[in-house]
C-alpha cells in the first residue's frame, strides 16, 4: 500500500510501516475526489498536471467566412483545436511545458512564471468532467460548420427554389 506525500512513500511490509525517502512518487498516481482532499494537501499532488499539457488563448468570435478561414488555418497545424466555452472562443494548443518532469512536477517551481503562480485549483479540470459548447479539431470540421452557419453574401444556404411546375389547362 502506497501513500503519496511530496516525494515520500509510506511502505507497509507485513505489520511494519516504514518511510522510503529515496523513492519518488509521481503526482497523480493516486486519484481522489476533490471533496476528499486531506487537510494540508494540495490537489495537484493527485493530478497528472493537465494544466501543464496545453494552453488556451482567447480569440475573436468568428463571424464571417474570412474569420472562419483563420480558424481553419489554425487547425491545419499539428496539436491545435478551437473551442467555445460560455460565449468565448479559444485556440487550444496541446503542448507540454518543457519544465514538466516525469513525476508530473514542475522543474522550475521556485522560479515558475507568474501565470503559473496565480493559477488555482478552484476551477481546474481535475475531475475530467469538463465539456465545451463547441469543439473543433480538424479543418474539415471548420469547413462543415462554416458552410452550415455562415451565409455568404447574396447566397442562401438553402437549396434554390425549384421552378414552378407547368399548369395544364
């Protein structure tokens, strides 16, 4: 039985308990519910560092065909997606921080950027239950979405009205 605690590993051997201080315990090895977080512990100790494996930047709401062409261009690049969450569009870049260690810990924790220092676990995606209003991963999805939602000037997305049938007298 293992208990993760900032690099310490409690070992149970028979009826004896010992501490193996040489062992490195990976953050995220033991998953718990957020409401079961022991007092004095940090939720990050039970996470696989999801927040260090991507970044999302807000983008202007795409409205025109030209706007959607930019979105399509984003998705022509490897490891990018676009999503809508609570009326805000974001470019999501799936890339791991170069300072994230194999143990899911920050390699520059003491000198990490301010954005990392300000980040809290209050609304993080620890539970895996987050969803987006819209999520686009491929340029083809953008094309289909744009074709269905953006009306080109002077053109309707509906089929043209067929000619009237002749009336027999």
